[in-house]
């Protein structure tokens, strides 16, 4: 298992290089100019050219590429053009809101997704199944910006229970922080839960008809044990992959949700950097996200082995 | 088989029940929407009656304070000064009892590229913040004309070549230092190096023309007259900071720890994407003359001004409705009615705003032919286009002027061309033109919907007169890059400011997209820059505008206004022509 983990970690190196190069080339081949964005639309062409020169954006592309790559290898992701600070510290500042929001959304989605998925499967074709799966269908179909705005309208504007948007760090206290995160976490969690619920139901139904489940029932096990120990555990291996992808997606920033709720997380930073053509930030953020995905996938594979020892790595 | 039949029966029966549940859910949702979503009509009516009163109050405020702008060109004949759909928030500061204390939260759409350095960028968020912290030698009055701010007095020599600025004494910077002539010279030197308008003035300046004659006097000597100088210096970019800051940062963008101004608010803290906090500057040296727009006496009653980036403007509006923010700088046009019927909130229609035009590529392609420009210019209805572009008629205005009616540079020259819409005549002009039937490439974006909506509407009108139009839709950054390349497009929509002096409009630069080259234009711009006599300046503006409607480098469609929202607990907020500020107002 250790050798497998090391092998997978070594694969990270070419993956990171490919991702970095692809992002660099894509960004620089797309039209748009950070100098124009920084100086505003009234700035003259001369002023823009001056700033481009200062930022080193008028240098040949290969020179910019090798310069960036050389620094990245040494852990220096460059400096944000817009924020005027190192990319690593810009990303580090955004980690707390994203991790907190992602974790909360993950808890919501796991609880709702797994419970409703299992209930739907064991009450297959009942009114409960129909209602839950209709809800899940709606959850998958409704975009997060609609859910977000709807939640703001109900819970912030009409009921005045929670703030409309913003963020307070955890250092300000648990409740001050949580009250800003509840609505975005539900928005994000509901979407993920809906997806997970449908997948859980499918996986459970696949397993529930297996001989060993019938055998378990025949030998007199109580239904709870049949479902939890025999059905869910076996359905859990493919679900782990899905949950792994969910974790990676949630921890790398929720672009739309963070924008709507004005949360200063990774997703918001990334989308703003794309719009402003803040190349170093986009490159740095994508690199971090790629690493996150690779590591999560590795973790999922190792966990799958723990859950099901028959799996060979 | 039996099991299958049973299953099928079960499904049928529960599916009916399911439908019932779903139906009840939908009905419930609809009921909820009907009860909670529909705003009561009475409130809307009362809001609109409030608006009328406020508008009257706003008008009387304007007329009661005499305008003594420098270089003014008279009051526009057709000007409408009822700028805001405002309520009690528009109350004149002197009329209300102010209470000290509290924090005002302002929702803005995003993060500035630099917190408060309007010399570095023209980004509006930066200029919004700069305005609260810094002051210049002049400031814009309620007609957007210049009035002395950091000056006690100033003199212009008879030949118009030498300006002598006498600085106010006892004006302190936020770091406690007293402002003197060296600070002014250093700041204006930076302005001359960094800004387009500064460079324009410095190009006219005599060698070593900017000097500190004594600690309270600055002289500026020019090679040729520049009557426009006070107008330029009243803009936010002409702010004064300390010599030490200027020496330390040069022409680089100003870091947060170097923000030192003389304004009524001082910088406190900046957390990127969370807030920018400003606090009252207790040692602020206020002028004694009556407040007039951004000029005159400034008193800060609130303790703190928190500027909060909220990227989604619907959410920002909701925040004003719930009271989390006291002011939203930008509100979605579609929420005007919602605001009007929200208790405790006032919708502000900010005039002047900008204006939009069809900008033709005159460097190459079909629109080098003036006849085709004339044809397109007269083929579309201005009002319908404005409604298509902005959705709400109340937020637009048909007007031919390059400078808005709320400014001192208003002109009606060219009105007949602006108002002429005649599709038959347009068709004839197309036939007479050199148009060869090739598609007219129109650069547009959906990032700013008015661009795309205008293009989609006018495209139909152009096709009705026999032109082929191809919309090239991309993101805004791509439009910005492509519009500098004359070979890739024929036309695009341009949005321009209505509050600027016409000589400073972007299209006066021949390299600006559209590429308008005109000797006559250059001559008139020079006249506008040189002239200090109001009547002569107005004549130059009229001629300049007539030239625009004759040469048709672009066709103005109309004015658009910014919709903003403020809570009624803010007392004394100025809803006039100036950009927002929070001195001379307080919290109830």
C-alpha cells in the first residue's frame, strides 16, 4: 500500500507540469489584458503599454513561461497582479472560508444524501421514494444561484433570521462565523446532497438484490443490520469515489456560491482572477486544485482498500 | 408475474398520491409567493408620492444655492435638475438635526485594483474611495464645476499663462503633518506623470513651470493658456498627498499603508473581498463656506464608513432592504419597483450617469463612408433602443448632449440630427453609399447586457434597411482587446461619461476605438482646453457638438442612469449630481 501511495504521489509531478503548462498557454492565448483592467477603461494605450512593461507582460511568452515555472518549482507561485501580494499568501488567506464552507456543505450533503438515498432504496417505489427522488431531481436541476437567491429571499429578506451575505472568520466566534455560512452551506450542500442521494439509491438497489443480502435476511438478521452491515457497506465503495470528487470540488472553492454570498474564498478569488486576467493567481489556484484532486483520489483509493480488502492496489 | 402486477398497482396508486403531494407543494409555493412576494400597491403609491416631494425638494435645494463655478458655461436651458427618485434622504443637510456616531455600510460591486489611488486607475471603485479620503486644490460643486477646496484663493494672470494658488493654512494630513506647497508640487507632479489629463496639462507647461513659491503658495506657468485646469484639478485624480508618500511610491500604485490624505475620512483597514474601513478624521480642517456638492464645508457625523464588496447586485439590494447595508452603490435596474415598495428604503436614480452610442470604425471598412454612418444613425428609434438596452425607461433619457444637462457644459447642438429617425431615407443612403453587401461585424458582449441588447435590437433595424449584420459575441476582456484592432470589426457600442467636460472625452484621442481623426475636432478641443471665458467656452462646446453630429464618428443613443438604494435612517444624503459621499449626513 505504501509503495502504491508513493507511486501515485510521484505521478503528481508530470500531472502538475501538464496542468501548469496547459493553463499557462490557455490563459496567454485568450484575449484580454490585465493592464487594461487595472487602469480602467479610460486609460490610454500608452499608459496600458507602460504598465504591461512594468509587469513584464511584454516579454516573449517562452521567457514568461520559464520564469514562472522556475519559480513555481521552488514553491514561489509569483505575485498577484491585482492584489500586489504573493499568490501563496493570497491563496492561504482564502483557505479558511473555503474549508469551513466546504466542510459544512459536505456534512449537510453526506447526511441528507446518504440518508435519503438509503431510505429511497429500501422503500423503493413508495410515495417516500417518489417524493425523495423528486426532491433530489429538483436539487440537481436547480442551479445553485437560484437556490442561493431563494434562500436569501426567504431566510434573510423575509424572515430576517440570517444575514444576506458576507463572512466573519472563525476567530470572531463560532456563531458569528456560522450565521454567515449556514445559507451558502445549505445552497452548496443541497446540490451535492441531491446528486449523492440519487447515486446512493442506485448503488443500494444494485446491492440489495444480491444473493448475500437475501442470505443475510434468511439467516434472521434484523433489517437494520442487513442494510447497514451488508448492503450499505458494499454499496459504499463506488460511493466513496463520488464522495471523494465531492470533497475535492468543495474544498477547491465554490465559484457561484461564494460569489452570491460574498464569501472571500478560493472560488471567488479564482473567478475574479480569470475575469481580471490575473495570470499568476489563476495558474497558482489551478495548480493547487489539481494537487487537491490527485491527493483526494489517492485517499479514496486507499480508503476503498480499507472498506473492501478484496480490492487490489 | 403477480409481484409485477402488484408493483405496478402500487406505483399507480402512490404515483397519484405523489402527484397530489407535488401539486400541493406547487400550490403552496405559489401561495407563499403570492403572499410574501407581491408588494402592496398602497406602499408603492406612497413611495411615488414621496418621490415627487423629494424631487421638488431637490430642485429647490439646487436653486437656493447659487452656483459660482469657475469657468462655468451658464445654466443649460433644457436642463432637468430633478436627479433622484429620492425621499427624506434627500433632505438638505442644514435642514436636519444631525446625531454623531454609528457606522454606515456601503455595498459595492467588487474589489478595487488599488484602494485609493485615482491617479493609478480610473476604476470607479477606486475613485469612490479616493473621494472620501483625499481632496484636491479644487472640488466639484453640485453642477460638477470646480470650486476651491484646499485653496484659500487663486489667481490667473491676464494672459492666462500663470496660475498662483494660495493654499489654506492649518490643513492637516491624516498623519498629523500640515499640508504645504511642497506636498502640492509633489502630488501634482505625480498627477502630471500618471494621468491622461495631467499629461495634457504638463505638455502645455513651461519648463520648471510648477513651483513652490513659499510654503503656502504654488505657481504653475504654462506655455499656452489652459482654462480647463481648475476643471481637471477638481477631478478625484488630482488629489493631494504628502511629499514623502510621493517620493516613496513614485508612479507605482499606492499601497494601503501609504494612504494619507487631507479628507474627512481616513483609511483604517482593508481586508480583501471583505471590507475597506474608513473612519472619521477628527482633525479635519473643514472649509467655512456652505456645502455645495463635493465642495464647501464638510462635517463627518458617523464614526466609520465600511465599504463592502458584494459581487451580486441583487444580494446587495436585499442587504439594503434588510438593513445590513445602508447604501448600495449599484442596483439591478429590474429592482426599481421592488425598492419603491420596500419600507425604509429609497431608490435613487443617479443623474447624470453615462451615455451610450453606436461607435463606428472610421479607420477601415464600410463605415469609412459617411453616408453609411448617416444611414445607420437614422435607422433606429432611440427610445426603443434605450428600453431594449436597459429594460426600464425611467432609467434612461433621450438627449443629444455630450455633457449631461446636470453639468455646466450642456449643449443642444445637433439636436435635429439626433432626433431624426427615417428608415426610408436611411435605405436610400445605403443605396447611395459604397456598401458592398458584406456583413457588418459588430463586437459585443453579454457581460454588460446593454451592449448585447442594443446590438440585438439595432441589428434588426439595420437589416430592415438592407444591411447584413454579424454579432461577434465574446467576453468583455476580448472586446476590449479586439476593439483596438480596426481590421476586425465595423462597429460596437461604447459607454461614455455624461459628467465630463467634453474636451476630456475619450473619443477625442484618435487612437481610441472608432479612430476618429478630425483636424476641426482637434482645433475645438484645444479651444475648450484653453478657454476660461464661460461664453466663449460654451460657443466652442456648441461647435464641437455640432461637428460630432455632422461628421457622425458615432451616434449617441441616449443617457442611462445608475440605480442606487439608501436606507431612510441615513439623514442628509446628497442625491444630486455628484458621486456618493457620506459627510454632512448622519444616522437617525
